[in-house]
């Protein structure tokens, strides 16, 4: 009986950014989304074990956070209102309700006063059950207010970069040849200093009988800028050492090219390091084009101005 030899594993590329050889062998799949999230599913564990509630509450949008806080506030007060209601008709002093609806709403608004430690004095607990429930709710309100206050402070104090990337990367004339260019701009009025950029170029290549993704860190014309008051066009000169040398649109498409842009900076307000990342696939790289000028004369007496709405604009050199 002929013994089958196990297939030789493909060696991992040391420049693979941590994706690993298995993920690097996947074809027709984007590895990183434009917003910087990774295009990976993680299964095999329960939702409770994988979910970090604190991280989720910190990173969700402000709209969702306030909606969730409001829902939590009303739900817990409705639950305590039902509790006071079932404590009996004599649970609260100051109620003259004769119907279920009136009595329930009295219980609800008494719960709001207790939970928020308002206590106008018109309503107060009468029997033992209502007093014990009031004690529990006062403690819950104290803990809830502390948690929400802490989350609000953490959300305001958490530094993060909000960098806008041009919708496309372009291959444009540069010096005596061509260069790959990506344009970025800081969307916030806060200042970023000591900004460093890195571009990792990846493509599929035949290796040991398999198509495996290769990675190459592209040297940049300028890898670091001290200040970032305007926009920054990140430039990689395409010379003989560049993996883009003698390439074209067909090569990028057939090799399923994906390019990762990594930004590291210091937020001057918080004096902390912030990160941002994005990626461009082969169909998001435009050949023989250049970015349009976004500088404009400031109308408010400033030295210079930029129109952020034009950061994505480019023009074909052929005039198309």
C-alpha cells in the first residue's frame, strides 16, 4: 500500500503583519476593510465569552450609547414600577388613584424619583415591602449613575484618530518616473504631531505549488511628518526595487493586490499615541491619474486653507 506523503506546509512570511499563512492563502477575499476592521470571523466560543461589554460600550457610536442608556433607564424604572404596584394598593402614601393606569403611573414616577435620588416628598413608601424595594432601587440607582458617569468620562477621555483616507490610491507622475500616492487628512480640529506612515503591499504569488500572499513594506518618500495641520500625500516612488515596477492594472487584478496603510501619531490634546489604518484593493488603485489640488485661499485671514470635501478628487492624465 502506497503511503501518502503529507503536504509540505507553506512557510509563513515574516512580513505578513500577523495574518498567518492560512489566511494568506485565501483568495478573492479582502483581508482588511476600508474602516480598518479585519475581515475575519471568529467562531467556536459563546457570545458571552467573546464579548467585552466595556469595550463595546466605549466603541459604539454616541447615538447608540445615548439610546441604550435611555432604554436602560426606562426599562429599569418600569420593572421597579411593577414591583411597587404588586406591593399592594397601600404601598405608597400620597396616591389617590382608583384605576390600574393611574396607580401604575404613580408607581413609575415614584421609581424615577427614587432611582435618580430626587425625592419631591409627595410620594413615599408606606408598607414594609415598598420600603425594602425602595432600598434596593436606591442602591441600583447609585451604582447605575456611577457606571454611566464613568463610561461618559472614559468615552470623552479615550483618544482616537479620525483620519480620512482618499477613496482611491493613484499612480501618478513623480520626479522622472511614477509613484503610488495616498492622500489623508485629519477630520478633527485637534492636532496630531509626529505622524508616521507605513504602507504594506501584498499580492498573491505561486509558491511551492500554491498561491500564497506575499508582503512587502514599501519605502516612502517621506515616512514621518512632525505636524499635520493640512493634508498629507503619502508617496512611494516606483523604482527598480519596487514590487510595482513594470506592473500594470492586469497584474494587480490577477495577483489580487491589497495594500495596507498604517498611521501612528501622537494626539497633542491627550499626549497619547493613536492609530489608524485602512486598505486599498487592486480595483481601488487608479493608474495614470493625479490628485486634484485641494488648497484654497482662506477667507478668515489664515495663512492657508484646504477643502476637505475634495480629498477624494483626482483626474486622469489622459483627460478622461
